C-alpha cells in the first residue's frame, strides 16, 4: 500500500494478478496445491487480481476448480467483471455443462446478468444462442433487452445476424448496437438489403 492523495493505493495488484496466472505453471506444487492458493486469491481486494485468479483456475483445467468458481459467482462480487471471469473459466473447464448455471443469472437482469449473457454468447454454442434469443423475445422492449442484443452481437452466427436485423427493423432497444455490430459483417445480399432499408428509416444508416 502506497500513500496517495486522500488515502492509500494498492500498487501491487498488477503483480499479484500476473503471479496468479504464472502460478499455473508451478507444477511442483501439484494441481490441488495451486488450486488452493488460487481459491484464496478469488477474494483479493482488487478486482483485477480476482479476475485473473478465476482465469488461472480455468487455465488449470481441474474439475475441482469449478467449485470455488461457482461459489464465487453465487456470493456475488462488488465488480461484475470478476463474476464474468468466473463464468468464462467455468466454460473453459466444463464446456457446455456450464451453460445452465450461467443461464440462471439472467433472471436478475442486473450487471451480473449482463456478464452472464456475454459469457454465454462467447461460448458460441447454439444452445446458448437459443437461451439468449428466448430471453430477448420475452422482453424485447424491456430494460434488459439492449444488454441481450449486445451479447447476441458477439455470437457471429447467421441466426444471430438475422435477429439483429429484426431489432433494427423494429426500432427496438439495442438497435444502434446491432447496426454497429453488423457494419463489420459481410451479410447475405437479402439480409444486407433489409438492414440498409431499416437503418435508413431509423436515421442510423449503416456505415
């Protein structure tokens, strides 16, 4: 801790985060020894360290690592990004088996739910897309709709592109996000034409 204006600042957080990742390579400790140390690091005062500890557990790949990751996600965290790191690490270890656990967090429609939605999208699993699509269809004009659209935009799947065009056509929450995401994609001619028409009507032409 170093003195700064108004208090003290932890200047070693970046070092601890780097060490958490490096610890995975210390095989002389044994996987369970490494996991024990990383589990303690999941409650570090700095979110960067907590996030990197979760990532390190995912890199370790031990099934036992899913237990502290699930617990960390369930007890919440002041910084949603740390919970998001737990979701990604869970998928790295469990694969598709982690999807139902992440889906449960969507009900809250809060910052943790946004992290869960993004983590689901980054699995690129068709099952995850169907989950996000169903949630969007149930509340496409609700406060959580834009976050779901942003997550779906990460999936880079034909089905996701179709849904994003529908968002623009309907002038629904998240339409600007959908336009930006689709601007970087080579769409089929018919879908591209629909997007151009809808974007012009909305006053946000595709660039």
